[in-house]
């Protein structure tokens, strides 16, 4: 093979990332030994006009990629057999990244975002966190200020608030659930997400109706450079998505997931004497995204989300602790939302964004005798106009409304539950409701951002909330002032403070004349927060960052259970609920992030206190009062695309209410517990170590990934609850999950 | 609350609950074990009465198998009062102010609870406690809704069994209705071992692992109507539950549906004694079948 002196036809090619086939722009491509060089364009394309025929070596040496040296043969222009329509066949050069690890210790800081109370987790970055099962929503537990929920819980508890005080949003629109059954997985495919935001104490006026905070999930933009796909399978579920261009300007993503955890549980429970599954628990979800510009000023997007959870099982005999629980149980929760959104740029200084959420919720539960069905139409509206009024003043005006129309049909034996202790259902009364219910919750806000000086920014805002329910026909209107301030001490140190008032609508059942009390009103809370963010990296991507702060909340008019009988309309009726509760939560939180490649990690710590008061009880620790919350995560990237990571978690044990006696209900052969001082005892502290190993195999046009995630690797028996004997005279502890390995495989092209 | 339990945000707790229901701790006593001081049943001659009925009587079945031999004596006391709202969370106790009628403490007659009956029997001996039903003009009845009066206003009967420093508290409801057919106690006529009457065979527990089945008397499972809180009439049929008790050995289930049998594993030695009660879900309780007594 000698070196030719003749010249070839023009040659075009592309430089792509190996595995993902992402086009790489501004990459220098050398053709040796001719010492010819060209740069790739934005689409990763390159072109040599006058390349000599004969053997050459492609050399590409780009930052962040392994050096490419690839031998090739350039056909002579006269060699028609080697040419395609007279041109050189297109070349594809694949560069392998030095690391395909997506793990970084990135929690978006407060300094550069609109709401200082917000912490964002980039979905792609936290997907491989140990113990999170690849789910960015489950990774929220690692953040400071997020309390550890009960096992199998599908709740996010923010800074000592109640689980019900957290609202869940997808692209700004409320959804009934954010996690599937038992908190196993979130309802949106993790690979379709851009980020997950948590809004905590002092959150801004554009959101409301949550005393604790919000968890807001945002879908990502589909990629357009080619059709891209991903499929995964693990011990719980399998799924995947396809994304790519749609027409000349559009882009789309369609994804779905289906679980088979039920089949596993069903097999485990098959030989159990007490119960079996007639239809295993199953969950699934789907997501669709379509985006396209309508004009230079208008951007349109529509997101569709659907979720389904079902479970059927049979208790072969009455449950020991409560014989009224028996027989066939069927439960299902389904919902969908269609969320179209339009962004319009009115001028260089004014833009607006409008979106609606349309959907239905189906929540059904029934036994052989009892049933509980709620079918809801939901319509939510968000709109905001933002105007830069001057170089020092930016304002936003917006609405945040929710309308729900529900049909409620239920026939249930309901039992009293207070202090974390429930009375037996057998002693409860059978209640029936068949009614249409309408909830209207409207919010309007005016938010301002004044840059008072290069260092000071003041953010005063006002939100007006109107809450109306057809259950009691009462409209409540709340003017809610909120103000925040930022101080840029230096380029690397930012300080913040925020305060405001918040309100939350009572749950519909609390207003129901049968199950609740039409006199109940909306509870409120006052938030105060201060914090800082220090970046030690001095412009580098490597180094340390530290953020933290204090928070304080004061809760008023909390809705609490009541066992009193009252006179209403001349008749003796149960009060069921009152606004007699109050409480406070306060604490300090800190997040230290490290990125010292190949090592990375974070250390999250919260020191907190949360208490409540209600009639008949002196101030007591709240059910989720966890004094210390500590999470340490460390990861190391190893050669050949291996990554090892570990998580250590410590949490103060949850308070529990002691049982000080019991009385035998001879009608139902069951015991009624007598509660001691609420939450005056505690479970032992929780701690757990999780390990995870990730490995990627990079092929030219696709990537194969596998992971092994081992939760509770030391098999520690954490005490999660107290279990009592039938007469409450003896007790034993209920352990948490034992060592739990999970294996998963993913392929993407 | 049940609504919470099965609502979307509480399904995790629900999952935990039913998983736990099948994974009870081995360290905890089971309700089938006749061991500590306890009340087993409060059997009313009429679990439901119509307004105007003068009285009903209560037969308390009690047990103190484990420590009965060491007791110096027992006493009981009782009281009646309007339901303070037990279903809505009120403590199942009659306060001094609300008590309509009371009795005791009454010493349980010597020889009532003995080693021969495993310290298990009727606390009142051959008799029963008679309680008076309040009149329609009393505050017990006035101010009640039509739904309550139709379904029954609950009169609470509180029964307390005491020995030394130990106390066993219990209660039951007597439903007082405005009119209509009243609930009657179900009837447990026999228990069979492999289809042979236990009374007709040995009268004792089998010496090897066997299935025991309850024989339910005709008409025990009654149909009735109830007025719902929405004001509609609901036709219902009672759910019958069998409660099994033993001094030794082990039943597979503590309670079973009336149509189910229950497997009994005898102890390695000794002759256990046991009782079987049948309950409907409206306060009706059968007289027990006793085994090995």
C-alpha cells in the first residue's frame, strides 16, 4: 500500500460521541500524514475538500475524550467503485468520553435562581445515587431539610411539616400522587425528567396552598439530532422511551414503564396462611412530550402524564388485631394530565408563559361490603407575565388556580385515629356519602425583584388566595405578604433571607358534614428563613461548596381530630375535626458538596425540632420530629467506566405515643387502646449504609449499563414501628427492610 | 382513618399494614391464648331492644388461667351510660356525670373461678346483671337524629373485673331502636372434629392435629336494614366470626369466618381446655361451646 499522489473527491464526515452518537462541535480533526486539519460544525460535521487519496490516519484529540487514532483509506477520485455518486462515503468518527459517569454532587445552589428557598436536583446527575433506585424523586431524601419518611411511604416531608403539607407538581400543575404504590418509584419516568425542585420555608409567591413546601417535577426537552431510545429492566419494573425530531421544528419523547413487583410479592405471599394476592400489586406510567416553536416569539409544548396503581388481595381470615378487616380488598389509583404550555415573548422586556392542566383522577377502594370511589375532573391554570420594568426592577404578575369537580361515593366503617394510634375499625360507625363536590382554589400574585445595589436585592411580593368548597359553601380569602432579600457579599458568598404567610385548604373530607366538620377553616403558617451559599472553587469546576441556613415555621389553626359530640342544627353529631391545632418547626440545615474528580460526594445535615399542640395535650414532638438528619454520599469514578458509590444515613428515631392501657370491646372481640402523652417516646435511631456499583460498556452506537444497588448492606435491623399484642399488654418492634440488593440493566442507542 | 388508609397518599401504610398482618411477631401473646386476666365476652340477653323495653341482662364470661391459682379473690363493678362517642374517638368509659346506673364492686363468689374450670367462667355465677333501658323522655333519647333512632342509640355497659392490683376493663353496647325487628344472639350449636361432634365424641380436644369446625344454628346469620348517613336504606346481612380460645396447644387462626374450619395442634402433654364463641357484627354473641371442661 503506497502513498498516492493523486487527489480524492471531497470527503465529509461527522464526529460523534461514542455510544450516544451525540454530534460534537468545534472538534479539530486531523488527517495524517498530510497534516490537514478541519473543525466540526454545530452538527459535528466536517469536510475536507482536497484530501490526497491513499492511506491516512484520523487523529482527534479533544478535551474530555480519549484520543482517537483511526486508520482509513481514501479512494482516488477515479475509483468509481469506491465512491458513492462520485463522492467519498461519509465518515463517522466516534470519540469515547473519558468518563460516562453522570454522577456529580450537583445540587443547584440558590444564588442564581429565582426562588432562594429552592433546591434542584438534576435528574441525570442523581440517577445513580445509591439507595435511590435510579429515581431522582427518591433522591430528595438525601437533601437537608427533608425528613426521613416511614418505610413504604410515598410522602415527602419538608422541614418538620406534615406529609399533607407538601404539594406535588408536574410542570407546575398539581397531581394527586408523585410516587407509585409504597414509594417504590415516582410516577414520571426518571429519564424524561430534567430536574426536581423542592421549595422549602419562605418559598415565593408564585406558589401556594402548602404549609410545608412543594415538590415540583420538570420534564426535559427531547433531543432532536436523531431518534434516540432507551430501555431498562430491573427487579421491580421495566420500561423505556423514544425521542427525536418531529417534523422540521418539533421534537418528541414518548416513554412508558410497567412493574412486575406484584408477581414477586405474589409468589412470596403464595403460601402465607393469612392472605394472598388475587391480583398482584401493579403500577405503570407513561409520559409524552411534544415541543415546537410556533413562531420566533412563541414556543409551544404539551406534556402528557398518566399513572396507574392497582392491588387486589384476599385476607383469608380476619386480621388478628382487628377482625373487622377481612376478605377481598381491591384498590386502584389512576390519573392522567395533559399540560399544554405556551410561552410568548412580547418584547425584549416582556414575556409571558401560560399553561393549563387537564385531567382526571380515579381513586377506588372496595371490599366485599364497603367501597370508596372518588372520580375527579381537575383543571389547573398557571399564567405569568414578566416584565423588566427597568434595569433595577423586574416584576411578575401571575395566577395559579385549581378547580376540581369530584363525584364521591363511599360506604365505609371509619375508625378514629389520633396521636399515631388508631382505634379498631370494628368499633367505627358505618358511614355513607354519595355526593358531588367542587373545590375552587384561586391564587393571584405580584412578585417584584428590586436590585437596590450591586450587592442588595429585595423581593417583596403579594399573593391573594381564595379557597372555596361546595362542602360548606364558605369562601375564604387570604392576602399573603411575602418578602425576601439577597445580599451578594462576594462572588463566592451569597446571603439570603425570606419570610411570608402561607395557607392551605382543608382536605375535602374534613369539611364533609358526615366525615368532617363544615365549620373547619383553612390552616395557616408563617415562615422565616435565612441562609448562605459559599463557593470555594474559585472559578474551577473542582472543589467545595457549602450552603446552609435556618428555618422557622409557626402553624396556626391546624385541623386535628376531635372525639367530641356537639349539637349541630339541634341534633347531637360528632365534631370529627376542629381547627384546634397549632405547632412550630425550626432548625438549621447544611449541605457540603465536594467535587474532586475522581472523588465526589456530599454531606447533608439537619438539626431540627418540630412540635404540635392540640386540645387535651400539652406541646408534644411532632410525629416526624427528627432532631438529627445526616446523609453522607461518596462516589469514585474508576477506569473502564466503573463507578462505586455509597450512602450513609442517620436519623433520630421517630416519636411514638405509648399505649397505657386498653379496654375490651366485647361486641367486636377487639381492644380499644388508651393513649398516653402524645409522642412521648421515641424509636431507636435509624442508620443505614447503601452501596452501589455502576458499569457502562460503550459501543459505537449504543451503551449498555448495569448496576447493583445494595440497600442496608450491613443488614441492620432498624426499628420502624411498634407492634402490640391483641390486648396491648405486650409490644415488639417492627424492623425495616433487611439487606436488599437490586440489579438493573439499561441499554440506550 | 380508613379513608386516609386507602387514599392515594397512604397506600404505603396500607401496604405495610397488610404485610404486617401476615407477619405477626412470635413474641407476642395471641388472643386465642387463655392466659392473663381478661373478659372474654359480655353476652346480652337482647343485644338490641326497642325503645320502651324495660331492661336486658348481661352475662360476663371472664378468665384468669395463668395466675388464677395465686389470686385471693375477684370482684367486678359495672355501669351504664349513653355512648360518649366511642366510634368518634371518645374513651370507652362512663364518666361520673354521664353514668345512668351502676353496680359493685361485687365479690365473685368463691368456687366460681377454680382450677377445675381453668379459672374461666361466668363472673356472676348462675345469674346475670340486669340493666335498665332509659326512657324515651330521657336525654339519652331526645336530641337524637332519626338515623340514630332508626339504627339504634347505643347504651354503653361498662364492666370492670378486678383482682389485687390488676384490672380488666371491658364494655359493650346495647342498641336502643325506635321500632322494628331487633337483633338476636347467634347460636353456636356444636364444634366438630373431622365432622364428629366434639361433645358427642370425647368432649375434649383431639390428641393429634385436627380440623375443628363450628356448627352454626339456623337463623344465626340475620338480614337487616340500616339507614345510612346519606339517608338511604341499606340491606345487609350479618358477618359471623368465630373466636377460638385454649389453655394450651395452638389454633391455626385466632378467629375464623363462620364457614371456615380451624386447625388445632395439641400440646405435647396435658389436656387443654378451650372455648369457642360466635359473634355477629352487631353485638350478638352466642353462649360458648366449652371443650375439655
